[in-house]
C-alpha cells in the first residue's frame, strides 16, 4: 500500500511519534488535534468555544495542506473532558460544515493530552 505523510507548518507539530495526517487509498486520516497555537506550546483554552475553534482551525490547516477542506470529511471523533461541554462544542464544530455532515461520535474521556477539554480527529476522502 502506498501512503503519504502530510504535515502542515500552519498546524501544531506532533508532540509524539505520529504524523499530523496520513493519506492512503484516497482517504486522509487526521490525527487528533488539541487547541495548541501553531508554532508555540501555548494552549488557546480561555473557554470551550475558543478551544474548539482552535482545534478546528488546526484541523483545517492539515486538510488544506492535503488539498482538501471540511466538505471532504466523512468521519469525525470528538473526545471531551466533560460531556457538559457537548452543546458548546457541537455549536462551534457545526460552523465548519455546510451540509452533508460527516458521520461522528462524541465521547467523554477521563483525561486528554495537556489536560485539554476537547480533542478532535477526522477522516476525509478525496
């Protein structure tokens, strides 16, 4: 199988042994993003809406590096520190899609990297 690693300078660099995304068989598998401001170790997490927006902008940068956009996303996974954040995350997340929304699951987890409130990963096709 042929695979291509995708990395964008406009998204946070990986903080472990993984790539921002891998393209294989027409699919783009995007690693989970948190609200790190690209080029820094600073989290943008003043509130859950701001945090979610930064996560989505980080994902957008990786999609663009691969020549794709949110219209190509077929599946997302949202991980929340607290399920009580669901409505606010859902509202902000929804601003990035116009129609034909991707499949998705949202789960609450005990902890996330750097103790953030939200992490989102995606699968795109194109």
